[in-house]
C-alpha cells in the first residue's frame, strides 16, 4: 500500500535494515510490557518495576522505527505508576 511498516526510520538511516531479529526483539519488548501491565493491573509492584525497566529498551525501538506514540504513552504510563506507587504491593 506504499506505507513502509517499520521502515524509513533512524535504524535504516544509520544502515541497520529492518530485519526479522530486530522485529523479534521489538516483539519481546512488547510482550514483556504486556506482562508488566497485567501485573500492575493486579496491583503488583514488580509489574511497575518491570514497566519502568523496559522504558529504555522501548525507547530504542520507538526512536529506531520512528514510532510517534511510544514516548507519549510511556510518559502517561510512568506518571500513573508514580501516582499509584504506594498502593502497589
């Protein structure tokens, strides 16, 4: 359809083509973020810690694939985690 999914971002600009291992790495980060979200949903502090630890890995992919909404959603997620930190067990 003419729109490059996961293409023409900084990864390609710096000579790192979009490859299956790169996409698998992104998938792993996304799955771990889903796990963290499920744990937070159940009130587990370890889920919040995992979500915060995954921010740098996610940021690399948001930047490299030129994904526009990752940073906005990460900011909102982090703010909600910080606000509710004391209620997590």
